[in-house]
C-alpha cells in the first residue's frame, strides 16, 4: 500500500511537472516569435516611412529642377520668337525698340 501511495504521489507530481517542462519552452518560443515578428514589422514600417519621405523629397527636387528648366526653355523660345533689339542712342533720352525679322 505504501508503494502504491508513493507511486501515485510521484505520478501526480511528475505529470504536471512534465507538462510544465515541455509546455513552458513552447509558450516561451511562441512569445519570442510573436515579439520578434512585431519588432520586425515595426522596423519595416519605420524604414517604409523614411523611404516615402526620401522619395517625396527627391520627387520634389526633380519637380523644382523641371520647373526651372521649363521656365528657361520657354523664356528662350519666347525670346527667339519675339526677338527685340534695344537700341540706345547716346544723346537721345528716348529708348527705341526694333524687332529683328529674319526672313531667311
């Protein structure tokens, strides 16, 4: 009877201990995997936000450069189309404008 009682006590203690010994590492691994997944997602979102700002700033710089180039080109084209020569005479206070017409 004593041996049966001792065996039953040992079994009742060792079964929960066995579950705890095998279950706790699994729960710890699940917690660690979830935590790492959340950290990786957070870092990816931070990098994504930085990339969006970098792309937006580069696009803004390219747009500003394109605007300057467009203004320069359109001004040059307009000056070529309507080319005026400013004629200043030394003793005359009136400034005359002459249009150069190239018929060739």
